[in-house]
């Protein structure tokens, strides 16, 4: 009878051990499958992040080109103003010379008609060969008109190129938003897989523990230990100038409403990085000119430790943090320096926070 009991107990232990081995193998296979799936998702995230890195480089290059175009336009506008002033000065001098000729008894017909005209080009068309206008005056005014036309054409061309760059920048921002959304989805999938892997690992550990206990019971049964002594399995578990932030914010507030100007870095107009660099320069603090460079200068600050006066860096954009999850920044063409939420748009992904003061 005792032999029969021992034999039956041994059979039960063997069957139980077999089932536990199958269960442990199944959970181990599930863990392996989930890990393979996670690896693929992580690889997809890496590829998307590589695409994003390339895109951020393109965004930074586009911004630098926009700054250059804006600065060129500002310079050409200054040239145009100077040329207009020279043209008007020469025109007035010409009229004085003709007046002098008239006062010395010369024919007054040309003088009277010339002085009644407001348009220089019109006067050139009608009197460019008149005897009362010197060859010098005629050539000077013709040169001014030609130069002004050339400058105006250059400005028009630059404005078109700037508009194309702004459109390209908007496309980049849209693409960046799409990639960020895909990365977020993939990262969510990875987190879900992590949870599934943790659950499967726990199940496998439980099965391993049960298996160890069954093996011990099987050995006891084989040794004829009819008293059923329990043997517990164990598992091991691994466990340069200076300023305060408030001073920078106060200075920034003084320029609320200043128009956005591509390439601008003065109170007459700012672009985003021109605004942040100008505000810091008021305190003798040197800040790189482009937003991409500003994201790598100064001192890195975690978002949890952000303080007023820090520069918040986004792909192709920067602003000055003023507290309460708000920034002050030069926004976009057609807008002005204004206060906005730190996440001012769907694509406003914060890539860095830098402190220069």
C-alpha cells in the first residue's frame, strides 16, 4: 500500500513538473516575442529621431538664411533711403543753378515749368536735353534714378526669396509636428510593450518558482519521502557680463509690440534670436545670433529648474521665460513681440533650456 502511494505521488509530481515546464517555456517564448517587437518599435523610434535631427538641421539652416535675407533687406532699404536723399538734393541744386541762370537774364520758360514739377523722372523725360540743364545734372539724376530702380528690384527679389524661405520653414515645422506625433505614438507602444514584458516576466518567474518546488517534490517522492517535506525554491532579485533673471525679463517687457523683422536685431524690429541676443547684450552678455546656436550655449537647465530670464529653445525658435509657464518672444512675420504660453503651438517642442546670465 505504501509503495502504491509512493508511486502515485511520483506520477503526480512528474505530470505537474511536465505541465510547469510547458508553462514556463510558453511564458519565456512570449517574453522573447514581446522583446523582439519592442526592439523593432525602438528601432522605428530611432529612425524617426534621426529624421527629426536632420530636419532640425534644415530648420536651423533655413533660419540662418532667413536672418541673412532679412539683414540684406534692411541694408538695401537703408541704401534706398540714402539714394533717394541724394537724388532730391541733386534735384534741388539743379533747380538753384537754373534759377541763377534766370536771374542773370536767361530764358525763364524752362525754369518756370521745371519749378512747377514735383516728379524728378518726369522732368528728366521732358528736359534731359534742354540747354538750361547741364550735362552734369542730367547724368547725375539719371544715375540716381537708375540706382534707385536697381535697389528696388533687389529688394523685391529679396522679399520673394524671404517669402519662399518662410514658406519652407512652415513646411519644416509641419513635418516636424508629424514626426513628433509618430515618435510619441511609437514611444507609447514601447511603454505598452514594457508593461506586457513585465507581466510576462513575472508570470515566468512564478512558473519557475513553481517548477523549482515541483522538482523538489519530485525528488522527495523518488527518494520515498512519504511525509511530504517541503523544499522552497528561492529567487534572487536585483535590486561674461552679468544680470539677474528678473532684470532680463524687465528689459524684455520694454519691447512688447515691437514688429517682427526677419534678420532684425534692434528695437526697430526683431526676429526670435535677434530679440533674445539683443536683450542679453543690454547687460553685456554675449549670446549666439541664431536659435540653433543658442540651444547649445550658456548653461543647460532642466525644464523642472527653469527660471525667469532663461532662454527656452524650440526647433528654429527661441523665447525668454518670464515665469508661470509663459515666454516673451518675437513671434512670426507679420506679428509683434508678445507674451505667450511656453507651449505656444502644437509643434512647440522644447529642445533645450539655456541660461546665459
